[in-house]
C-alpha cells in the first residue's frame, strides 16, 4: 500500500468512527430528552389527576349532603295540608 492509500483508509476510518460516535451520542441525547419530557408530563398529569379526584370527591359529598337534606325535608311535609290546598 502506498502512503496515499493508507491516508485514505485512515481518513475514512476516522470519519466512520466519528459518525458512529455522533449517532450514538445523539441517540442517547434523544432518549434522555424523551425520558425527561415523559417524566415531567407524568408528574403534571398525576398532580392534575389528584386535583380532579379531590374536586370530584368534594362535589360528591356536597351532592350527598344536599340529597340528605332534601330527604329530611320531604319527611316533614304535611300531605293532608297539601291535599287541602289543592282542593
């Protein structure tokens, strides 16, 4: 092999290894970015879910108390008085 051919092979191998290393580093960077975004999104959605759960629970309690109050009031209605008023 001549020195020109050796230089060509050396240059090609240097370029190929550099491209290979660049591809590996970029794939690791991309994986890290997607992991960070996924983790952040998961945390945000988890917090939002807890807020919705708390709000739904409070609304359910409020509705339950409202129905309990309505049922308590219905028991005290004098049906005879209502019948007299409608006749």
